[in-house]
C-alpha cells in the first residue's frame, strides 16, 4: 500500500481523543451486507501488498523504548525476544483477517483487487513492498530527499500528485491522530503496568501531545513526500496520475478507510501488549 511511512510511528511516535477508535468501532458494528470470506481476504492482502505492510508493523517496536527515555539495548537480549513474541507476524495477520472478515465487503475487495492485480497495480505493489525494507535505509532517505529537491526546483507536477496521494489514502491528519493514540495507549499501559511512573495525568499527556502536533505534522509531511519520491521514482507522471485517480474512487476510499483503521488498531493493540509484558523485563541500566 502507498506511503509505507504510515505504518511506522513517526520520529519515535511524536491526541486523538478516541475519534479513531470510535470510527473503528463503528466499522465493526456496521457489518457489510455481503462480507468477503477469509480465503478471499487472504488473496486480497497478498495482491494489494497489505500483508507486507502488516508485517512491517513489527519494525516500529524499536521506537517503544524511546518513548520511555531508554534504548532497546538497555533491556539486553530479552528485548529482542519479547518484541518477536508480541509483534509475531502470524498473530498480526490473523488479527487483520478476523477484523476484515467482518467488515470488508466483496464489492470493495474486488474493486481494489482488480486494480492492484493489473500490470500497473502489481508494479506499484512491488515498489511499495520493497520500500518497507528500505524504511531505515540512510541511502534510500537521502535519495528521496535529493529527488524531492530536484522536483521542487523543476516545479514538477509529481509534488502535487504525491500530496494528492497522501490525502486520498487518509491524509496527514488521520495519521497524526493514529500515532498520538498509539503513543497515548502505550504510555498509559506502561504506567498501569508499573514500567514507568507518570508525572502527569491523562489529560495533561494529551495536551502535551497536542502541543507537539505542529512539529509532527511537518516531519510527517516531509517524510511522506520523501518516501513517495523514492518509491515511485521509476513510474511515469501519467502512471502516478492513474494511481491517484484510482485511489480517489469511492470503493477504494472505503477500502483505505478500513485498512487504516485495521492497521492502526493492530499497532495500538500490540504496543499495549508490549507495555504489559515489559513489566517482567529488567533493564540493564536505570531508565
């Protein structure tokens, strides 16, 4: 799926007051008249590349200690074992299937699958899947930044197209609310588990996150543009236009609204589980 940075916590998870979770709950209770079956959904995840996007959620586990003022190395070898257990890709895939089996309509599934199964769609999926493995690559980031600078200097239409693409798949506001909600749930769970001692209450924590929103927005928008420039560098302007037009279609919008809710809920769920499990870890040094 486009904008692989969407599946990572931005800048160590730079809030939402429950809007994302409310939308997610509404999706669960508003079951489609013709829900897709599990085998169809498995094929859908593969053809769209969403299975790879789900697996990449595990990469965000490295950011969790930073929110606690620590580093992964502070917890020694236990940390790697714990994160592998909590962010087990098979578990996350099953969670996604369970949710989508109840919420994804066959109309939306077949509409999205038809596009992504096309020649252009499969090339896009291949490029987007490859980007997930390059998320932490300094070379990829620097190349993306170089491409953005070049596009801006040329007043290239790709800049506007990449911005339209980001809006079409949910926009920065949705991503910000999700990242803040994930961070909030993780910190509150860590406090409840005795992993950290919170010096502020929940209301003050949300206020602090709100105050950081401007910096996060700028960081996220720059990151999205850099990732898009790098990911779609080998596609023509016409191909990118075709993609953006496809993403704006009502059924595709339905698909992305649901997939965004699914991926963010799974990520928040796994971070809460990680916080509870961290109670048994003994840091190598004091936090």
